[in-house]
C-alpha cells in the first residue's frame, strides 16, 4: 500500500485504499466526538475536530519552515555553521544579483500591467452583449498550467536562423520579418528575454484582475452614477472621479495578490529558458541551487528570502483592507 | 492571497447603468469595441496558433508558420497518437492517469479536514480559539519553497519517496490554511438560530455538522474543490521535488516540462502534449466557472 504502484489498476487501487484509510480515520474522530455532549464536552469535540489539521500543519508546514530557516545558516553540505554568509552571497555574487534584478523586474512590471489591462478590459466589455464570452477569453489562461502557458508562448517566440529559404514559424519573428526586420533569438537576447517571460505572466494574471475588478465595478451604487450623469460628467472624469476611487481598495488587493504570485514564479522560467541566458528569478534559483548545484544552504537562504519578501506585501494588503473597511 | 476582497456581486436582474457603461458610451463605442477586440485577439492568438499546429503534420510545423494552414490546410491526428503512445517515448496517457490519481485525494482530503476544523472555529467556543485561528490564517503566506527540503527528508525517513503518498500528503497540507479560512468565513454567515435550534432539539456537534452544515456548505466546498483541483493539476514544483521523473508517479505537467526541456524543438509533440494537458482544467473551468469566480472573490490565491 505504501509502495510505488506501476500499473494503472494498481494506481487506482492504491488511491482507493488511501481514501478508505482516510475515511476510517475521520470516522474514528467523529465517533469519539459523538460520545461527548454538554458544555464541557464541547471543548473536547473542538479539539478533536482540529486535531488532523493542526497535526498536518505542524509537521508539514511549521516544522519544515523553521528547519529551512535554520538550514539557511549552514554551508552547501548543511554541516557547518556559516552565519549570514549565504545571505551575503545572494547580495554580492554577480549571478545572484542578476537573479535579484530580474525578480524586481517581474514584481514591479507584472502587477501593474496586468491590473491595468484587466481594469480597462473590464470597463470595455461591461454590459456589452458578449460580456461573458469576452471575459471567458481573457480568463481562460488562468485555468491552464504555467507549464502549458510556457509552451504556448515559447512557440510564439520561436526563432529560425535568417537564411535564404528558411521560414519563421514563431509569430513574433514572422511579424518582424514582414515589417522588414531581421529575426531575433528572442529568448536568448538579454534583458529582452526577461520581459518576454513577464508577458506570459501578464497574459495569465490579467484575467484574474479583470474578474475581481469587474465585480467591483458592478458594485458601484446606481445613484452615484446617475447623479454624475445628470451633471453631465464626461467619460474620462467619470472614470477618474467615480470608477477609480470606488474600485481603488480592490485595485490594491489585486496588485498585491498578483505581486505575491509573481514573486514565486518558477514554472514559466523553468519551462521557457530553464533560467539560462540571465533569466533566473529567486524561486527558480532556489530550485537550481538546491537540486542541481547541490548547495542546500544557499537554496534554503533563497527560500527564506522569498518568505521575507512576501511579508511586507501582505502587511500592506491587510492595512489597506482595514482602512477601506473603516471608511 | 489570504485576504478577503471587498467586493460583492450584485444581482444582475434589471439593466442598470454603470460608470463603465457611461464611460463606454461617451468614448463613442467604435473605439471601445476595437480596443476590446484587440485585447481579446492578442489573448487568444498564442493558444490558437499552437492548437492549429497540433493538427498539422510534423514536417509542415517545422518548415512553415501555422498561419499558412489557412492557405494550405493539411490536418493529421498523428501528433496526438504519438504523444499518447509509448513508442514515441512520451507516453502521456500514463502521466494523464497519474495526474488524476494525484488530484482526487489531494482535493478530498483537505476539503474534509478543513470542513471539520472550520466548523470548530466557527461554532464551538474553546480556549485558544482566536489565537489558533490567527496562526492558521497567517500560515497562508508561507511559500512552499520553504517547506520542501525538510519535508522531503521526512518522506525519506518514513520511506514513502517515489509514491503518490508524498504528493497527497503535501498537497493536502499546503491547502489547509486557505481551505479552513474560506470555509470558516462561509460558515460564519449561516444564521446562529439554525444551529441553536438543532442544539435545543438535542443534536450533538456531529449531527449538526452533517445535517445542518454540510448541505448548506456545498457551494463553498465546490469553490474550494475547483480551486484546489486546478492548483494540483497545474502544479509543477511539488511534483518535481517529490515525484521523480518516471511514469510511475509524475503528473502530466512534469512530463510536458521535461519534453520542453529535452526536445524543445519537437513542436509536433509539444503542441499536442500541451493541449492534452490543458483539456481537463479548461473543461472543469468552463463547466464550473461560476463557483470558481465565487472562490476567487471570496479569497485568495495561494502558493
């Protein structure tokens, strides 16, 4: 049951066995909980209900997290204590600085562009006849994997050498050729390649921004709009004075949410360039250092850095939420 | 991630004016329509190009652009039979099965565990309730990367590496903070009178959970279920660390990523492979879009 299953029937059996085992554990918990009643029994029931979740989180999230922080102060083999040296490396090594620079590009560009496109599109298709279809088109990339998105865009960026009868098969290079230019090795040219990868993330996240912002736009009270209309406000000031202030708290949430997601982007970089040609980002570098370069200490430090960078964004997010609820 | 979005979806019955609607009218519709169409086309074209390519013969994909298909259409299903079959060395069918086997428990297990915990947090008073809830809420911000290596060492020490168990357990654990938070919020909105009435009738917490809560909870469970399903199906990182590359355990995303890395110019395989991998999430999404959007609005994006 805990071995590697290799044929399909074996795999299905193993899955069913796992689900049964899980159901049995839950059954035992509910059975015991059912035997307690009254006010004092309530406490026991609560702790029983929380037991599986707390146990899993303690073993699977809290302990590993603390362990990684501890490990980040050790060398590549994880045997001798080296203090903050790994963090020093991240902020001084030439390759690591490129990684940091790229991560900054990603986190600054993606949220703003994706949110702007999402907002504009949400306004443009609002109340139109094809609203739900138009939204689905933009939103679909959100449902597919970053890996598949990477493959789709790698094909868009595909390059064929510029020789007599060789035709371009990638859309971007074909457009360049049609416009009279020479084809470019798009994914190798730095720093252009990092921005081309960022486009993929924008392509995915714009749908998210659009969905959330569209709901916020629809929630603006009718009387405000009506009043502004009677005042003869034009489209641009309607957008600036009414739409934008009304959805502003939502915009902040969308920006920060996309920012956090972007900080941890890994699959796109790995699928499209493997982090080569100076396109690596922190999340990708974490994987490379840990598994390919066998530097556990540096890998751990990169993971911790990711964690540390998320915290201020989350705090900002919660603060602005509080402020918008208070007003 | 992890924070409620301050938006509500209003009922869409009466045709009402909105700022956006006004803005659009004033912008004189043609320009607005053109801009919308341009964005829609830009967003669809990349996928469309690869989709068309997946039905073209290998030689043509590699020598001409997919747009030539419209002047010289030749179609084949050979790419799809190649990625599915074992002889091509791709064997996507096996990885497809793995993805399903990984996903089902990875959705059901955290869903039930979180429902129980959320119930305790929402409807039972016990010492330490607020502190514990806050701690679990805060765990949403922990990036997976921080947990992977120690978790891998735990899996090695209990000897379950290279099995589905590693993926089931880790996906289930990673999902819990978000699931508990979402379900808790939903349960708090159920009128207290319902629960009190059941208690007066002598029902214990077990039967209240099953008879009162669970039926009301379906939309929330569906929203979380779709979220988690898409997350697990589309995951690469967790699979890379725990599953190994063979076709015993690894999901379809992993094989597609490998294919892209080792045979990056085999576009006839990559195009068909990509579409095999996205057919399930896209179908789930299109069928259950309503719940998915509700989940997005209620909460968060984890990771």
